[in-house]
């Protein structure tokens, strides 16, 4: 038997954080792929470099985005766990993958807004950046074919997407995430304008519990520099405002997820 070459003994796919081929793919979304996890009840969440906007009408591959979002989502989910907000996050596995708890996704996008922006500004004619009188929570039905339409609690109850108890829990989770994320961002000079989360249902014996699932990253938040108003989130891509990796790296650097000297390259510390 011949000795394997260096490349064979250290497969590049491992080094680059690409998914291991033998894992069974469960689902591929626009920015992530889900694989069967190593133990029952677990899933491996792989962060792609793909960026999409306007229901995938606009697409690109942004070098390093997946690596940054994997790290940033880990950072936020760990913080939430520390303050007692349950999440699906178990641990980061490598540059692009994290182990998460498998859960049933509630078919809603839960949006919390502190300042008017994006679709709310358009819909209601409120200038972007206007502070809202209080955080406003919106629900969209998760269906790409329909463009994730805004729905009310009446639709949610009538179509059985979530119970009244679920809705009470979802609202309180969303507001806790908002307070946590607003504070973390404020501490590094960033305004949390709005964000989107997804909620998972897990079963424990006869009981069910709701947890934060999916990801929390600059893909799913609006983040503006407090001093300059500079956008540090996916609007940079949606609106062609410059380098998305630079923007996400800046967020990561301020939060201490990236070394200070490395602003634009996603070379990450452990
Ligand atoms: P919107 O103003 O476009 O409705 O977006 C509100 C927030 O939700 C914003 O932080 C971006 C985030 N978002 C997603 O995470 N996924 C989406 O598909 C959309 C449309 C928005
Ligand atoms: N991620 C969504 C898409 O491509 C939209 C967005 O984030 O703007 O469809």
C-alpha cells in the first residue's frame, strides 16, 4: 500500500470547510445547506457564500460571507443562551458549519423593527431611519413562491400555523432577542434598525418548546453605524453600496469576532 500524499491525508474539502460528501443533505436553501447531524435530533448547518435578494431575483457569490455569518450567528446565539433565551445552536464545527438542534420550523418570518426601513418604509411611507414609537413586530408567512407575504395573527390562528400560546411565546422571544441584539450592537456603535428571526418547535416528552432557529447575522438584520449611518448589513448587496465582505468584517471586528488588524479578510480567530 502506498503512503497517501499530503493532500490525500488532509483533504482540501476539510481544510476549506466544505461539507463532507458522505453527509446526507436534508435541505438546501438560498444561503445555507442542512445535513443530517452525527446524532439523532441534530443537524449540521452549512453556510454558503451565496447572496440573494428580492426573492432570489438578484444573486451573487460573495467570497467569505458564509464564514463570517457562521461566526456571527455563533456569537449571537451563544449570547442569547447566556441570558436564558433558548436557541437551536449547539456548537460550531468548523469555518462554515455548526451543529444545531433539529426542530420543526414555524412557517413564519418574525420581524422586529426599531426604526423604519425597507418594506415598512415603502408600505407606510415613513422615511428610512425614523425611530418608531416602540418596537414593532411583524409576521410574514414563509413561502418563497408567494414572496413571504405579511400576515396578521388572525391568519396565523385561522390557518393553524401557531397557537395563541405559541404567539405569546414568540412575541416575548422576539422582544428579548431585540433587547439583547440592540444592546450588543449599541455597545460597538451600531444601530439595530430591524431584524428577522425564525422560530423552531422542539418536543420534550409531552411538552413542546419554542426556540430561536435558523441564523442571526447581517444577512437577517439591518445594522447602521451610529455616527455615520453607514450600512453594515445585506442592504450593501441589495442596493449595490460596496463590498459586503468589508461590511460584515467590520461588524465581526467590532464585536471581537475578528482580530483588529484584519478588517477586510475573513481570517478568523478561534
Ligand atoms: P424588509 O424591510 O425587507 O421587510 O426586511 C426586514 C428585515 O428582515 C431586515 O432586517 C432584513 C430581514 N429579511 C430577511 O432576513 N429575509 C428576507 O427575505 C427579507 C425580505 C428580509
Ligand atoms: N433572502 C431573500 C431572498 O433572496 C431576500 C432578502 O434578504 O432580501 O430572497
